[in-house]
C-alpha cells in the first residue's frame, strides 16, 4: 500500500465521527423530524439522575444475540465497512463501533500500534477518539426499542453535550438472521444488522457494583463489554459535540491528561469460549487479552440472568 493510500485512510478515519453523526441525524435534520417525545425517553436522562427506566417487556427472542452491521445509511451518505458488534440480551446491550481503517491510521501517525495510552502520540490519541461504544438497557414495545445508556463514549458531564433526541427506533425483521433498524420518526437513518454466532435465547448481563460502572453482555455465544472512565475529564469551558471534538480541543489546549481521561472508557467484544479472548477493542493493546484481565479489579452483580455461562475469571457477587 502506498503512502498516499495510507494518508487517505487516515483522512477517512479522522472524518469518521462526523460521517457517523451525519448519517444518524440525516445531515442535521433529525431534530426537526423528531419532536414528539418525553424527556424521560432521552438516552442520558436516567444516567444523569441516577435513576433507571421501567422495563416491562423484553426483546423479541429472535433479536437476542450478537449482530454485525454491514450497512449504515442516512443523510445522503452510507458506510459498509465499519467493525461493529451489537450484543443484545433480553433487556441489556453493549454496542461497539470501530472504523475499518483505525489500525492503518495508527501506524501511519506513529509507525506501529500503541501499547497503552501513554505510548500514543497526540495524533494517535486523535485517531483513537474516532470510535464509539455504549451499553445500557432497552425498553421494548411493539417492534420499537428505546435505549437508555449507562456507559457511553459520547457522554461526559460538562464536556460532551448530551444527546438531544431519544435513541428510539423500529425493528423490522428480515429473516431469522437479519433485521433492519429504522429511526422512529420518519426513518431518516437505516441500519442493517446481521447475526454473528448462534441463534437462541441464551443471555446474561453483568453490571459492576462499584463506582466505576461497567457492563458485560453475553448472547449467541459472544460477549461484549464496556467499562466507564476511571478518571473524569474536566470541562474545557464548553460542551463539545463529541468525544473526538473534545479530544482535539484538549490537545490543542495542551491538556493531554484530559484527552487521555476522555479516552479511558474501554469496550470490545469476543467469543464466549475458552479464555474469552478479546477479538476487537477500542484499545488495540487489549486485543488478544482475556476478558478477565480487562475487567480486573471490578466486581459484578447479575443484572440479567439467562442460560449463558459466566465468563471465567470475572468476579461476580451473586
């Protein structure tokens, strides 16, 4: 691959967050489309207040499992090559999204993959900011889901502006192993989801008991995890539109510690077998590690109990 090709990939990765936002919001028109909702439906409403939504119905049995996303379209744009896993239990979920060119971009800016945040150049931190992960619970209705986030890459008080519209969408089943997610108000974005792993209702959700929130969801023979930031980033004087915008601003202000704090949220996925090794993660140095290493020091309670087996080495107080 030529240097020109490397730099093209780097350019695309640095534009990734803006592209995702354009698709999700129909190029900024979502606020006009989606006006009829209750404040309690907003994804960060309960997170900001320390409360929890009322769950009256679980996900349809066919939707429980691990899903990849081969297509995301809206706002006149689309993407089909992101590395994405959405592990959905009966109520809990973890969703992790990584640009396809992330590792090439990292090697382009510093020659090799970093082994820690300390090992990252400032440009590598900017690359790592162009990712996304969140986990929480879904309130299900008749072919409708409203998600409430408990750990979110795109949420940090006084640093990132909270999402202004609900994470609410319609489920349209295309077959036993494929379904479509459409925006609730006018279908202004479209996501195609395709099953990874086995069918079946086996599911398990574990949530950390301590101050550092974390969530592990197991379904369809796969797992995904998200772990909250250990250190809270500090305000730069205004709320930014995204994690990426905050990190860029922090680095420009010579506040690298705050940029690293913002990137301290961890997430990834893997196969729920053997040592439960992490296949892909927001932190590339976690890939290949056992899940128990990633969540070492955390104690979990059972948030959702199904037939799935418990991850080996993870401390669970049930």
